[in-house]
């Protein structure tokens, strides 16, 4: 064996999109043979390699490796010694244009705390290879534009690993000596290495089948640990509904005879779309009424759909390189949003999607980590699994759909799949297919792929004679160095309402594609009321300077549900931002108007309960902070709490009436019952805001009587904020009942970290030492620390203790699970947006993290960018 040489770079290498070149070597076929063990798994890989005819040079074969060492290297069946190691990669000089390369590695899955590559979890073996995890299993080019057909043989102890799964279809299985057995899987479809998957363990399965539109029978399986089988029914239903919807809406039929899902508890991501073998975080598979909330049910349905839809938008057509990540993720997020809207309430789903965008992506776009949906460079690709790539990417594609319509958009997506099936494509390939199929020109629209930042649009409506005149202007927004005129293509759905009757007089799509635009609407003897960016037709920050009375009018009369919700939200935003400001000018006259508007909504007959629950809640504290030049979390919390108290006390009888009406509806998973529980939760929180003792009594009664997790948890959430002795009693009852259920226990940790009580910081510190808390499980870490960082009032305590706690966590996690550690950095990376004292403390903690020797690439990139280095 040759001497192994390693070189450590002094600083993380920056990968640039402009430096892309096709792979020097292609790998059309891969055969993998696994000798499985929890502490030692031997991997024999045979790669059929071919020089790429598109490359004129004759580079040696470079196979990526990360923390692995070759035990044997053979070329065309002969052992060779002229290989070398460079930065963890295996370099092989090969004389001819085609060879068979065989490599043996030995890895320890139990030592893999990074949960990337092949790792052990709860006595089973599992893989996660996106983005660059395959190189932790064996040496390989490990880039998405190297597509291969895979044959996988696994052998192991039949008692330890009775279930052996991989991609594709099962072609052979049997027993060997000494209580061992094997299985051979073959995937006939070309795929990149990041879609490779393997699972081996003691699992039980929920089996079903689906008949495709062409009449093929597909065997379906959801594999879980013993005891979890009864909680897989909802996920199976979601899978079958997804398969049917994708056929009907996009014409996409599943292409293998088997589709399997495996649920694991230790997983960095929500799920992974590996071809034919999706691997899921248990959070997005397991559900029954006693352990899962209505939101959990929705989350499972959406994530199962997302990963299944990837079979075409991600697997059959994959990414040329990781800069094109939004090609698959943005498009697939749009598809899962459409599916969820189809399965539930379209208005409520749209509100939820926009709320997520504003909570996660807008701050990202307005800070040091801003990047286009097709980035230009990165140090560590795992850091680019961001809200910009996913959620903004979906909004950009949704704008194309809005501009050209559903029929032409479908023609464009059909063309995209037909052109690039079995290929590694680019964002440009997708846009060109939409252009050609939709018969449109998107040349200027492409700016959305290359520019970071959220555009700001100013809109004013004036009345001149018999015309309503709409003046629009756009500027580059947060995420850019200086606000300046912009020429993004921004589709704005608008409507004009009659002020006297509330009738929609005119509706159309206005496309703003210049720094300024003026549009006149004739035939208006009286000034109409403007409704703009209806349905959130463009991901922008809108400054429409609408009068509070107009907002109240729209909150009552707008026939676009999202715009109606938006008007009520803006009315509350204007009030709260004004109240927080030093002069308090925005406070005058707004609160009574808000009370009257919400009272009218609560009294309205026929309004949907789920929609009403969204309408009547003030904007989140984090979103309110984004509306201000400098964020003062304490002031924002105080003013929002004051408004909630005003609404609670002024409308106390109405909240109680709605609570009683909703509580009387028996439990079911039907939309009407779910909507009732949603409104009941909101009503209970307002009852407690008006009278804490009465609210605590009502909440504890609901907690004791609840026959489902949604009502039980909403009661506990209300109690968690109070000083009532019933709080501790309920928390203890909940813990004792669910202490053996990891997913439910995550909720118990999270609720306490979200508490608005003054002792929450101390509670989080104590919970971090709880016997059931562990840093090894990403779900548990996110449940405690992720919830705490979302608690604006307590995390941003002026002592700075919250910042120190988070920095300590990042430093501890970095050596164990760098990907998880890095995801906590952006919370501190927003330091420039906060008032001076908090800003200085947040920056100091980032500096402390940056000073850590041997900081991982994942964390280092986030910290350095956050500090502006």
C-alpha cells in the first residue's frame, strides 16, 4: 500500500460557479458490496470509469474521499501501488480511456456523529449522502453531474440486520453461512452518488400498493422500528395521494416496481429523496391523534409529497452542480405547496407559506448571508440548504406560473422533463423550457436567479378625473449595498374596490419591469380602494402607504383571502411599529380600529374558522423587528403583548363564545374539526391574556379532558406562559405520560423553551442537563435550543446570557455534528440589525466562535460571512 499523504488547507477553499468544468471521468456503472457491521463495515466498490469525451485533457482519475483510507486498490483486476492521497482524495494515473477500478474501505458507522455517509442509529445502519456524504463511504467523483447505474449487494448478520434495503428493485436475496443473509438491489436509472441509499436493521413494515395511470402496480413500504407501525397510516395515505396528484397535475408517473420509505430518529434533515428509498426523520412519518398535532399531520403530508415529487424534479432530472440546487428544491417546494393547498385550505396554506418566507428568507436576504437562488460561490455546500434556495426559489417559479398561466406552465414543465430526463441540468435549462413551452420571453426575468436581496416596491394610487392612477417604483432592497433603482420583473396582481359597496370593480395583473411604471384605470368616478400583490404574487417588500381606514376596509371586504389577511396584518404592523418608535406617533387611533376590525371578523357569519384563526393574531415579534431600522426585542414584545391584552379584554365575550363553539365539535381529522381546533387554540390564548387565572383554569381543564395531542398541547402551551401552579402539574403529567416517546418529548422540551416567563433562561439551562436531553439527536437539540432562539423576548435578554448559551452550543456541537452547529450561527449573524448593546454582545460571541482552532468548514463559513470577513 502506498503511503497516505494528507494536506490541510489553511483556509476553506472557495468553490465558484464560474469555474465549473465537466468531469474528466465518467462512471456509467457502480457495483457496491457491503459486509455490514455496526462498528466495522467493509465496502468493496467497483467503478467502471470512462474518460469524458467532452474533455480534451488527460487528467488522472481523482476520487473524492472524506475521512476514509483505501485498504486495496485494483485496476482491471490487478493490485496497483502508484496511487496517492491528496487532501483526502485518491489520485490514480490511468493509461487508457476505460478501466475497472476496485477499492476496498473499512468504516466505523458507530463513530459517525456527523450523520453523513453511513452511520449507526439505534442499532441500525443508515446513509445520508446529499450533498457530499458518499465520499465518506467509498472513493468516488461524488459530484452530481456524474450519473451511474448502481448494483448493491449487502450481507450481514440476519438477527442484527433482518431488513436489507437499497435503491431500485430487489433482484436477489438469500441466506449464507453462520446466520448471515444477503440482498442484491439494482437501480436501472442513472443517478448521482448523492442519491445512493442503504438501510439495514431490525424493522417492521406497513405494506400497500399503488396502481399507476398506465396500469403498473407499485409495491409501497414504510419501514419503522417495532412499536411504531400503527403510526404510519397517515404517511402511507399521503404517499398514495402524492402519486395520484403528480400524475394528474404534472403527468409524472412513478418508474420503479418498488417505493420504500424508512423512518430514523437520528437525522440532520427532514427527509431525503434517494431514488426508490426515501429516508425520513421520524418526525415526518409517525402520527396518531394521541401523539401528533394537526400541524404534525400537515407536515407529514407535505414532506412525504415533497420527497416523492423529487422522483422527477430532482432524480430523473438532477442538478449539474450544487449551484443549481434550487433547480430541484425550489421547483419541488412549489409542487408540494400546490399539493398541500389542493388537499387542504388554499388560502390558509398560502398564508402559511408566506409566513415561513418572511420569517426565514427575508431576514436571510437582508443580512450578511444573503445569496441569489443560484449562488456564485460557497465554501461548504451544506450551508446552502437555505430558505433562499427552497422558499424563494419556489416563489420565483410561482411568478412564472402567475405570468403565463397554468396551461402554458404545464407545457413548459413537460418540455423540461422530456428534454432533460436522465440528465444533470441547470437553472437556465429550466427557464428555457418554460420559455419555449410557455411561448414567452424570460430574458429579463432571469435576474431573479442572479440577484440577492428582497426588492422593495412603492405603490401609490391617486384619483384624477375619472381615472385611478397607480404609480409603482422598485428599488434593490436589503441584501444589497445601497438601495438603488432596480429592473426586476415583478408580477403584481391588483384589484380596485368600490368604497361604498365593497364590490371588486376591476382586477388584473400588472407587471412591473422598470424602475418606475404608471398605470391608469379609466371609468372611476370615485376613488377606489387598492388591493395589491394579491395572493402574494411576488416575493417583495411592499410600501403602499395605505390609509388605516383602507386597510380596515380591505380586511372586511377583499375577496382575495390572502390580501384580506394581509390588510389586517398591516393594520396591526403600522400600529405596533408606531408604538415602538420613540415618538409613538403610529399609536394614535389605530388600536380601536384594530379592535373593531377583529370584532367584525369574529362576528362574521360563514367565515372559515382556520382562516379566522390566522386573521386575528398579531404578527410575530421577529417579523415586527424586520419592519424596523434597529430591533429592540424588549420594546417589541411589550407593545405586542399590550395589543394582545387590549384585544383580549375588549373582545372577551367573543373569544369565550368561539372557544365554547369550537370545543363542542368532536375530534376528527376532517377539515371542519381541524379548523375548530385551530381557532380554539387562538381563543384560549386570548382568554388567558385577559385573565391569567381564568385562562389557566380553562387550559388545565382542556388539558385533562383532551383526547388528542392538538388540544392537549395547545392547553399546555397556554399554561407554559403562566405563573399558575397548574403549569408545573400539567408539565409533569405530560412528561410522565410521554417520556418514552421521543417525538412527543421534543414538544415538552420545546414548549418550555418558548415560555414567556421571566425564568425561561434558567429553565433552558436546567433542561440542557435533563437526563432525557442529548446533543446526539438533532431533533432534541432543535427542540430545546431552536425553540429558545425563536423566543425573541427571552433569548435576546439584555444580559447577553442567551447569546453566550448559543455560542457555547455551537462550539460544542461543531466537533460532533458540524452541519447542525452551523445552522445555529445565522441567529447571531443578524447582529447588525439590533440596537447597539445587543449588537455588540452578539458580535462578541461570533468572534469567540471564530477564534476556535480547527473550526469546521460548515461553521467557519457561516461565522466569517456573518462577521463580514
